[in-house]
C-alpha cells in the first residue's frame, strides 16, 4: 500500500461516512449502558463471603481469560520446566435464586 493510494480521492470521500458510522455506534453503545450493582449488599449493609461459604450471592459474572506462565529452573537431574495455564469463569443468573456456572482451566 502506497501513500498515494491511501490519500486517493475515493478514500477521502469515504472518511466522513466512516467517522459518522463510528460516532453513531459509540453513542448507541453508551445509551444502552445500565448501572452495575455490587452483589452482597442489602441496603447499606454488606454480607461478605466467608471460608464456610464459597460465594453465596447470585450474580452475572465474567472472569476474563487468565493466562499464567511459570518457569521452574533446573534442579539436579530435573530439566527446566515451563508451564502455561489458561482459565475462564462465567456465572449467569437463571432465576432469582438459581444460577449456572461454567469454569474451564487448561494447562
């Protein structure tokens, strides 16, 4: 791609249409924003999760993919070890008192 092809008249005519399309999409996405509420709150009180209960609060949650990389140095007869872990966690509320959870971890 050369500079003359980028600055051609046809591309310059399309630029305002692309800018307008992007602006409309941005405004539409901002208009659809809904407030987020922390789970575990009832009024002004907060009920924290304890060791006895994993996560007692039903909520829609998404843990984005987490990637961990570990490198263990050589030790005696053992060679250098490299380990990469991937994980993803999704929770979806299906009813006022029920939820569905999907978690996946790979090495």
